[in-house]
C-alpha cells in the first residue's frame, strides 16, 4: 500500500494508535493520535483501508473504533445490509467517504 509511505504516523510508535488501559490515559492518548490523523494527507486512504479490512481495533483514518463501527452501521442501515448478508462497501460509499473525515 503505497499510501502508507506518506502516513502522518510513520515516525510515531504504532502503539500510540492502539490506546488501552486507564480511562484518562487512554483518552489523552486517543486525542493525541487523532491530532496526528487530522494533519495526515492520506487520511481518506487510511479510513477506506480500515473499513474495508474490518480493522476493529485502534485508531485508523482519523476515527476511533467506535466511530468506525458507527460509520459501518450507518452504511448497513442505508443499504439494508446485515451481518448475515455481509457488509460490502461500494464505490458509492467510497465516493462519499470524505464526508466522514
Ligand atoms: S490517518 Fe492516522 S492512522 Fe491513518 S495513516 Fe494517517 S496518521 Fe496514520
């Protein structure tokens, strides 16, 4: 994935993007990681990758785990997809992905 060469997080410890532990420390870590994503030039590529690859853990594409779950649920609802049918992100979704960041 060539976009990763331009990742804003490339010079940071990857663990920063996987907050865990105490609530306050986690929130601070999460906010710091998200601030790096905000300035990232490949944020859309990253979010698309994370959603398509079903990355459930960590911060990807400037979104927390919870935020990505909400995006997925919203898309499922709009398209009538269920866990049983599987979740497919279409070109329509990808063309609108910038509205999520
Ligand atoms: S959006 Fe965030 S996690 Fe994704 S490449 Fe950029 S800095 Fe890294």
